């Protein structure tokens, strides 16, 4: 009997158990729900020659930052695929192999080509999507639009009620300026599959982009307690709750969310998420005029120390620079900025000069040289999307610029920037900020 995945693509296994457990594991992985490892391991055990099961397990290791296990697993999948897989599965394994080995540009090229041939192969289609996807980390300034284009190009191949596609299509639209449309898609995705952290994540971003902080607070308060702390997005979703609290001026509530769920000792999330969530929250706290809890920066520094010792992943680089600047490690910021500048000079950093510029800007900000900070950020503000991540994550640099402009006596520029933000979305914080600036 022939077997197929959950979207009808044939699977090269003759085992009923392997096929069923593979489908189960993939759905858990695609919904960022805990427990995907066990069914994928069971699929491998039921059919050791099932290449896609090995590949999915390797992908799961990669998502968790377990690089050595991911490389070992994808090597097994690649060997099996050469002798026991069809063209779609061989291509599937090949794309994952390039992604796992860090060959991101080639992985993106192959993933897009694969999607043209097999658009319903959602494990591969998902690689370019999301805040940490191949498009976001491609160095493109227009990756928000590129994700929308990719989703719309293949939308006709998906059922109207495909919960996975709705979540990612909705997230893509929300990030690209269509928050209401994105929210509606994400809400439909969550209604179809309640155990779907990716849908809640998409909703949280859509609400952030629309200025619907109270809605985000209610959503997360009602849904997050049912999501195991081992879920990869648990700490990050709590970060969204902390941002919503900061937005409405509830500093105590924001700090409580950080302490319980976001800080390194509390979060079991992806290492890059833990780094960026902690650093950007504590940085925002400082920009709003509040002190971080005693020892908070030092805890994050201890967590981050082994993660990104060398420059080259811009989203990590700018957060590592913020962390070093906040903890007074000028030498570390300067070394990272210099290394990044050398990569730019060599033409090997796709994101370009914006990355070292942001590193130097946050150092200037931390050292109280607000005029220099503003001079560094202003010319590259439109290029900040090149570092990757989401709009909510990148907004910390715009906040930094606003504070620097205000403190350096450039109120007119700060007012203009706040006016643009308030035209885009309502914001109690920005409205209060704007009111504090005469004119």
C-alpha cells in the first residue's frame, strides 16, 4: 500500500507505522509543539531506510541548535536518499542538508526551486519563511515582501483550511504591512488547530503591528498556560506579553513576565531567541528609563558567551553587540564591528554595512554619546531589515534612535519619527512620548 504525507505527497516507505508516525512528528514540528522527537524516532525505528524520517529528525535537531546531531542525521538521510527515494525526496533532503550545513544562500536558491516543483512539500517551503527563515537571514532589505510573494505564488496549491499555510501566510502579510489580513489568517489557523504555537506567534505579531496590545495580552494570558515550557516558542511568546505590558506602561508586569518565562534560567527556547529576547527586552527597559533587575545583564552574558564567538550572523551580531555595550565591554563591540566591516569589505556579508554601523551605534548609546548614535543609525534606518528577524524585534533600533535624538536635542527629528509610527499604528507609549516633545 502506498503511503503519503499529510498533504498528499508520496512517501518512500512501505511501513504503515513509519508513515503514520512521520505524519504525526511533522505536524508537531510544524506547529512548534513539544514531542515531535518521539514519533520521528519511532518512524526511523519502524523503517530505518526511510530517508525523510531521518531528514526530519535532523531538521528538528537543527531547530534546537544541536548542530552536531543535525549534521550526523542529515548525512544518514542523504546516503539513504541516493538509493531509496524518489526525485522529490532526494531534493527535499538536499535542501535540508544545505540549510543544516550553513550554506544558506544555496539552501534558499534550492528551496525556492523545490517549492516550484513541489509546493505542498511544507517542510521545505517553510525554510524561507518566518523571522529566522532563509529569506529573513538572506541579507535582503525586502525580505518581508519576498515572503508574501512566495506564499501568494503557491497559495492555490493549498486548501483554504490548511492550518500550517494559514499561519505562515498570515505572519508574512502582517509583517509586510497588512496586519488585519494577516491576523484573520492566523486566527483561522488557530481555530483549526488550537495546539499550534506558530499560529499564536503569527497572531502576536499581527497584533503588535496593528497596535492591539490589549488583544495580545488577552490572547497570551488565555493560551500560554496550556503550552508546555519546553515548547520552542514559549519564552518568545512570553516576551511578546512583556512587550505588551511595556507598551501600556506596566513595568512591573513586564518584569514579571521576563523573570518567570524569558530570562535564560527560565526559558527553554531556541538559543538565538533567548539571546535576542533577553537583550532586546533589557535594552528597551533601559531606553524607557528603567533599571534592569540586579544581575540580569550578567546572566544573559553568561548564557550568550559560547553562542556566537565570531561575527557573521547579523541578527546575532547586533544583539551580541548590544549585550557587550550594556555590560561595558567596549573591546568586544569594537572587535565584532571590525570583524563585520572586514566581511563587508570582502563582499561576504550579504546584509552589508548596516550591521557594523548598528554595532557601533549601540556602543555610542550605551556610553552616552547620543549624537554619535543618531548619526550612525539615521543613514541606515531603512536598511535595518537586512539583519533579519521580525519587525517587532528590529524596532528596538528605531527606539534607540528616538531616545538618542531626544537626548541629543534633536526633538524635531524625534517628533517626525514618532508621527510616522503613530500614523502606522496606535501606541500609548508613542503617544505619551510624542506628547512629551514640544511642537
